[in-house]
C-alpha cells in the first residue's frame, strides 16, 4: 500500500514546488551565500558586511549593486534561519496565491523602494539638516532580505478575505510600529537596528498596497 502511494505523494510535492520557483530560487541563493560566507551558524564577518551590505552612503559612492547583494546575505546564525523561515512562509505564500512574477516583483520592488526611501527621504535629509541620527543612518550598513519578505507578507495580507484583510494588516503594522518606537538609540549596532525596524515598518504597508494593483487571481 505504501509503495503505491509514494509516486502520488512525490507527484503532489513536485507540483507544489513548481508553483513557487521564485521562492525556491531565493532560498537557494541565501543558502549558497550563507555557505560562502560561513553564516549558517556563525556571524557575518566585518569584511563580508563591508563587501555585500548596504548603507545609504553607497548611493553617492555609486555602489548601487549593494542594493541587491544586501538582500542575499544575513548576519548569520539564528538570523539566517529566521530569514529562511520567513521567506518560505511569507514569500512562498504570496507566490502560491498570486504568481511567480507577481511575488518576485513585489519582493524586489519593495526591497529596493524601501532602501531608497529610507536613504533619500529620511537619512540624507536628516544628515544635511545637521541631525546626528541622520548622519548615523547614512553610514549604517546592514544586510538581509527582511524588507522583501515583509513586503511579501503585506501582499499576503491583502489577499485575506473581508474584514480579516484590514484586521491582519492593522495587527501586524501596529506590532511593527511598536517595535520601531521602542528601538534603542546610541551605539552603532543600535542605529543599524533602528534602520532595520524602519525598513520593516515601511516594507509591510508597501507590500499590502501593492496587492490592490493588477490582477488578483486568488484570495486565502
């Protein structure tokens, strides 16, 4: 009996995986980069952070490729596995409910728009106005795909039925805003945490808003 069921089970698994090629590609790239940087269990080294991470100052230095490379590496250890889990869950679900093109477009557009907005609308204006927090944000270098997968989560939230859509959006966004408001300030690492929390609070509603444009073939 078991042998007869196995082909059908593998066939269903194969069919399911075929629906999420973008998610699988991102997971593969994250795993590959984690292996190259030895961050499956250890922390990302300063050398790799400076090579792959993004800081707003990179825009003026024309290091624009860091907008992309920063999304393909994490700080390592627990953060790496959290990223793997969130991409599998949030990005995978967004791809399942919409399409690979829509999920990929949302992931990368939200990631890029979030980084550019924080750099050009927040960090640099505050820096030029003479605020120390702005100067700190300009040089704060970070990595991770969190803006992308929070954008994916926003897209998934936009697919919730009826009132659940707005309830889900409100609960998640309020939670992100509470985390942002309670962000510590002071040390360089805390400025990076503030930058990350700002990115999350912006990326989620961007992904949610994107869900109301274009074709909407599925809802949860």
